[in-house]
């Protein structure tokens, strides 16, 4: 059904969004894919609509010198304030106005008049109203909530401002959704209860393509751990470095970090200078993550459970560690514990860094090798191919 037209909407850059890339991979050979996103650089598609432009998120000036950037930002804020003043009478309530006042509805109407999509996939709550606007009578609307968007932050200021706004959006547009999906079982059950859904949302894992390679040999004289991802404060990377203070000299940790926050990265480098066997490497492209980390023994990730989503997450790294055939050492979350209990391919750690280090050094080389072998057995079952089949099924592609 290559003539099927599918629009994927995301308020992000397509090339760096793993979940959206999975949607594209699942559908690219079966339909014409259009993106509405902030950018798409390397991913081929039939058409592209600039989400930032449609929502008046002016980002063209971000690369300018500081003073020019500040002047343009003030001008844009003033311009948007005047627009809001002009059109404020058009909306039935504050939440509707908050969402639609910056949307270029005329441009959306042009898209709606020119295109008819068989399916629209809306990623995250901030794209759902636009997807509902573009939906026609025979269009299937799939809403991928990703995580639990009603409780991304436990701070009272965030809850006071964001919860009622997001609850309004989902209540307003829930009737337009044909398929509701999310990242994990516990989050799906929470959505079902909170929104009083007739049916629990479908769970689609952030799995990775199968990597056909055996576990790397484990050197009993040196245990090599690895962590990859972005260097931002809420990733709790300091704890990984601190753990190394309490491990013997034959343990190493290797970081492959994409620096987002320069100050935070500098603080990590400074902290690591006083700790043995900590190594930093340049980040690698998405396609090279699994082959790169496959030479190590243990995938290590300590999750800071500071909100509901973190306490119930099943990170991308879990699937990358498994495809790389590593032993997993992870903080306790509902989803991670369930997975490790099923496949017996790693250890859950809790407590302070000293206790975590004690747990790590008491894992024998033989146990590490067993965990790596069990990750190899789990890799096919937990591959992206199985999740792609689910996506194709709900879109309506015959397989």
C-alpha cells in the first residue's frame, strides 16, 4: 500500500528522536511518509511541514551574537503579545487561547485543503490538537503519548500551571483519537484510570533493530562498563562517577556523551579528574551506538526517580544494552525490574553509591558472562522488528 499517505507530527527534530525514527522505520516501505517537525535532515520523506513555523516558535535567530539575539527575542515577544491582544476574544477559555493563539491556522488550513492523509501519528500532547484539526472523515488518528504527560514534574508550580492545561487538551481531543499508545505498561494503566478510557492504551517499546553479533568476550582482569546518552543534569551522571571511587582498580567506566549543557559537562570532567578509570569518548551517531558499546561488559544506568515517569520508565538504553549483548546494571523502576526478572540478564541496584559499588564488585565474571548470554537470547524477542509489526498493524497495513 505504497499509495497510503501518513503524516507524523512531532515537536522535535526527526533525526534525533528515537521513537519517531522507529515509527518511520516501521512504515517507510509501506507508505508515503510526511513529517511535520522542527527539522528533518537525513531521513527521506515525501513532504515536510515546519512545525516551529506553524506554531510561531521563532528559532531563526538563535545562532546570532548575544545582543542581536536578545533584541530579536524582545521584538518577537512584543509581536506575539500584540497578536494575542488582537485575537483574545476568539477563544472560549484560557486554555484554548493558550494553545491556539500562536498557531498559524491559515497555514494549517492550506495543508488540510491540499492533502488528505490516511493516517496521522501525533507524538506528545502538544501535537494532538493540530492532528485533530488536520484529520478528515477517513483519517485514522494515532496518538503516541510517549510518557505520562500529566505528571512530568512534581514541582507544585508546574502542576498548578501545566496539569490543568494538559488535562484540558486531552479531554478536548480524546474523542478524535482512534488509537492511543504509550511507552510502558504501568503508564498505560495510569492513563486508563486517570482518563477513564474504555480501553487501555497500546504499549509500544522503544526497541532497537536486531544486532546480529554474539556477546563480546569478558576479560576477567578488567571489567569494562559503559554509559551513553546526553550530558544534562537530570541524567544523574555524577553518581556513575562517584560509584567508581568505591570499585577496585580493575573496573572501568566509559562515557559516550552528547554535550547539551556545557557547564554540566565541565563539572563532570572536573569530578572525574579525581577518580580512577573514568574515560570520556566522543558521541557516536545513532546507527553506531550498539556496535560501539558492544565491546564492553556492563551497561550501567542509575535513574534518578524524581518524578512519576522516571519511576516507571523503560529507557532506550535498556534496549541498546540488550542488542549490544551486555549485562545490565540498572536502578529500580517498575518496567526495568519486570524486564530483568523475565530475562535474568542483569541486576537491579538501589541505595547510595557505596552500596551500588558493593553490589557491582560482588558480581562474578561468570555471572557477567551469563547475563551477556541471556541478553543475547532476549535480543531477538525485544528487537524493534516486533514493535514495527505492531505499528503497521494499528496503521492498517496488511502484512
